[in-house]
């Protein structure tokens, strides 16, 4: 297992493995039954950006990239970033910056149509109290999944844009917040922040399936009752323990050549018709850092467009300001021998990172 954890990084650097599935790679490395059934396959089924396929058929490059950032595999500590003080601090800190720049922030407002015209963009919105409005802007930056953006631009999209957007995959997942320990291991000391199912014969019918143990993940205080979030429950939590039960859609890692083609298709339409695109769906492994990195890249492209055309000169806020919110860390790195770094409690300047300083979206 230790050798596999280091060796599997090769699928990201060696083109031989482009488009390989998990099953093919396991054959290639002559994986033992124990490695397959106790480590790779259950964890593959519990990796949330993976497609709802048998684990053997999942793309190996997407899986390894996702595991690398979680410290499950790899020869160096995971390159994770943390918003100091919790994710709500990001919104708290960003709001005054935007307001000072003259931003009109509208919460609980759904965008239902976007029309890109010759010299402006019309954003059609509907607020929570059911009031509709048309906002006129210089440009639009979509930060929702491409598939969800497609209906919003359906009235004025063109074939190249439509085909770039449909190249990305989306998947529906049931997510249940509950207090039922029956979805966890019998022994409390075996409870991790992320908990996988290792079935004895019967594989879960819907994937990915995983249970997040929020008390450990969020380092909640001891008086908070054990709370779990199960994605696609493999067994029903007791109804009286359920706090919420709903569905969401999330990006799916495509991997291989198809994944690279999807990204280059989007690169071609970036900035066309006053429209930019960002979101974790564009960058593997589809976690928060991916969303941040793609947003930063889109912001840089936008600022350069603004400077070039002086179309929106008052929007030149500095993306560097936001970096002070983020701290590097690998608090969930679980490999033996890797020192766990504490999450700092003060704002720190971010260290250079291969994720954040990439100039253009591409598979890394
Ligand atoms: C179950 C689960 C667990 C996860 N756990 C982790 C984890 O532990 N660590 C991690 O790094 N990542 C995790 N992720 C992935 C992470 O949540 C995503 O990568 C990240 O949230 C994507 O950010 P985003 O900004 O691209 O999109 P989103 O977070 O999806 O933001 C898009 C926003 O746009 C809004 N929106 C959508 N349509 C409209 C519309 N028409 N009008 C107005 N607003 C609209 C949405 O409400 C949403 O707020 C998890 C994902 C899932 C599904």
C-alpha cells in the first residue's frame, strides 16, 4: 500500500496512462486483493467528484489528483489551503471590499436569463420576494457549472459555446445530514473525518457514497452532538435522526483526453461576447481550491480586458488583497509519517502554490 501511494502519481505525469481506468491501472501494478478491496475501490467509491460508475471504470487520473490534494497518496504533503476562521470569514471579508468598489450585492436572487448584446450584458434576475429586474452590466462572469449556465444563455448562445459547455459533466447526489451512527464504523475510535464503505461482496448501488463526520472535520466543540453528512446513503439513516435530506448537483471528473478537450474548449470561449467562466468544475480535482484558482484566473483575464478596453475602469480591485484570507495547510493529510500542520488562527499571506499561480486553466 505504501508503495502504491507513491507510485500512483505516475498517472499524472506519464502520458502512457492517459485515459486509463482504475481497473486497468490496478492490473498494470499487479495490485493485491487487499490493496483493491480494502483501499483503492472503497475509497474510489467514496471520492465525491467521481462518476457514478463501478470503481474499476473510473478515470485513474482524476482519482489520483483528488487523493493527492487530500494527502491520501503522494510523496510530498498535500497542497491544501484553508480559509482562516472558517469559510464564512471569506464572505465577511470580501463584502466590504466589494462595497467599497461600488458593488451592488444581491443575495437570494436567482439569475434566470443572461443576454449578451453588442455593447452590454443584460442579466435578468428574480429576487426571493418574487420581484424581477434586468441588470445592465459590461460583462458577465459565470461561476455556476457550465451545464447550469447553458439554459441561462440559451436565447443567444452559439454552437461553439454550447458545445464547450456541454462537454462538462454534472451528477445529481442525495445529501442527508443526520445523527445516526449506524452509517459509521462500529468502533468510535475508527471514525474519520471522511468515512468509506468497504462492502463484503455487495457494492453500493449508487456512487459516490461517503459519510463526513462533521465534528471531526470541523473540529466542533465537545457539546455538539455527533453529526454526519452522508452523500448517497448506502443504508437509510433512522428518520428521527435526519436533520435535512435533499439533492444537489456537482461536477464530475472526466479525466484523460476528454477532460483536457473540455478545458481547452472552454479556454477558447473565455472572454468571448463579454462572458467569462469560473468554477471548480473547470479544474481537477474539483474542490474548493479549484474554484478559487479558476476564479482568480478568470478575474485576472477580466482585469486585463478592462484595462485594455477601459470598459469598466472602476472595477480594478486587486485580487491580491484576497490572498491574505487563505492559509496553506494539510490538516487532513493522513499518510503515516507526514507531520500534520495545525491550521493557523491568524490571517497569513499565502505561500506560492502551484494551484493558485497557474496562469491559465489546464489539467495539472
Ligand atoms: C457532498 C460534497 C462534499 C464536498 N466536500 C468538499 C470538501 O470537503 N472540500 C472541498 O474542497 N470541496 C468539497 N466539495 C466540493 C466543493 O463543494 C465544490 O468544489 C465547490 O463548492 C465549488 O465551488 P464553485 O464556486 O465552483 O461552485 P458552487 O459552490 O456550486 O457555487 C455556485 C453558486 O451559484 C449559485 N447559483 C446557481 N445557479 C444560480 C442562479 N441561476 N442564479 C444565482 N445563483 C445561482 C449556487 O446557489 C451557488 O451558491 C464537496 C462537494 C460535495 C457535493
